[in-house]
C-alpha cells in the first residue's frame, strides 16, 4: 500500500498503475485520478497508447491541428506518463518494482499476455499481497471466447444492444443500429471502478488482501441491459427495436412538433391524464384502451397517431414549457454544441478548462460526481508520452540520473 498522505481527493492515498490502452481501462484510470489517486499511465516507448492517434485532431487556439486527439484528451487527464518497453527484461523489472508499492494495477492485454512479461497477478501479488489487479478484456479470462479480440461495436452486436436500437421492422430505414458512442467501453470502465473500490474496501476495512478482478466488456454490457433481458426471461418474448419509443411505457418517445422534434416521457397514469387535458383530448384518458399504462403499451399503435396529430400543432418550446408546468418530463433533441451551451451544464460546471503544454487552454467534460468533503481533482492535463519517466524512476524507484540515462540509451524507457 502506498504511503501518500496529501489529501486532495477521496482516493489521494492510493497509487494506481494504468497499463491499459484505448478506452475502457483508461476511462477507469481517469475516474480514479479524478478521485485524487496518483495514476501512472504506463505506455510503450514507441508511440504509446493507440488512442493518441484515434479520434478528431485537437485544434489549437489558432485553429491548427496538433498531434493530440480528442479521444486521448477525453480519458487521460490526471495521469503521469511512463514510457517503457515491456518486451525488455529491464522494462518488466521497472513495472514489477512499481507494482510492489502500488495499490491498484489496471491492464487490458489479451488474456494470458501479462504472464509473458512476468507481470501477471500471480507473480506480482507475491511481492505485494495487497495489490488489487484489474484485468479488462473483451470476453474475460475464461470461456470459449476468451482468446478473441473485440471492440465496442462487436459487443453491442453480440449482447443484443443493436437488436433493440434503431427503427422498427417495416418502417423506412429499419434495421439494427449502434448506440452513438462506445457504450460497452464506458460501461466496462465503470464496472471496473466499482470492482476496484469494493476490493479496496475488502482489503483496507475488512482486513483482507488484494485480489484479481476479471472485467469483460461482453459481461458488463449484457449486465447493463439486465432490465431488457428480463423482459425475455419473464415472458419469453424477444425484445425488438422500437425507435425512440419505450418497450414498457407509453407515451415515451420523440414526437414531431410544428417546428422541430421533442422528446416526451409520461411516467404514470395521472401524468397521461394531464397530458390529454393539455392536448385537448381528455376522453383518451378515460378510454379503457389507454387509461392504464399496461393497456397503452398494448394499444400504442392506435394511441400514438392520435397524440402525434395534437402535438404537431404546438411549437416545441411552448409545449415543453406547458409540460414542465404540469410535471411531465420533456426535452429538446440537442446537438452537442447546444447541450454544451446549456445553462444546466454551466450551473453544474460540467464544461471545465484545463491547460496543456501542446494544446494550450482547452475544455473538458468534468466528472459528474460532486463530493462535499473531497472535491474532484483536475490538477494534471493528459500527459505527453514519457513526460514523467524521469520523475517516476527517480522519485519512486530511486534511480540515479546516470541509471536513467543508461535505460534511455538502451531503449528501455523514453
């Protein structure tokens, strides 16, 4: 267990080694950094994390492309960078020495690959029994798919997410669709953080040891859709695509107002009655086909067109205001430029400015969790490759300047 004692976040006493790449693992590492943990991102000496070359090129203040990408900036703040070659025995020893004093290690190499570097849990836990070692892979450490690679669209496809996302069969544009962002990676990253926190509680509060955590994107994505899977397990009916509509509540979908679309979500029967009164069709709330939600879902093919005709006569903003007065949830279909300019984003400080040596001043999306006693930490921008190599080797491993220079000459570090 590390002995850091400067309290700037709820996890400021912890040291994390982040050997992960691309998305799910780095996302988990960034969450821990936001909570104050000292996170050391360990990257390959040549090129570093692949995500440094993925995403939209970041533009500087003059509109010129930099070598930074939006994806790297989005998931690597708060970390130091150590560039090391794990294929070299000396590089492996450096990481093993760091692991001996770490609280958490995150990796997302293919199942079994860390053992090739002598950096697997069984090896590292001998020197550090308290190490919480989190492995994030596509399909986990066991099972018939454990050896397979995978990315977010594969897991969206295989776990049923695409089968319920998109325009319903029989309608124009019908067919399965991807959710518009890497939901499987994000989900697995969050599950990893939860698992790490639980394992640390077991170690530090219950007097246990560290342990190996096995997080699979496939498993995490399926579990995140448990409420949809339960529809099938409960009645044997396979969930289908419903466009923007809910499978269990009605009305709960996008409607076209006179000027633009609006999302309306009616949460219960009293709300439906108020909606019908507002739209000038109170009789619908008394109709036995529509009075109760379970019946509205069964008869939505006839109900939705009736509501759509009424909603089409309203301006979206006016309708939203009236619905708000009546306690009925609704909202505009914002583009990202619109949501990032929203007063709610400003009020919650969700758009925050950082300074980077290459990017200059740039905005990030802040962590959505707000602590009353241990504020979220934003003290370090996403690092340049190897920016902290000397600091890590000197301060944490006690290596001299000559030793560090020799390691750099040998290509062990950069």
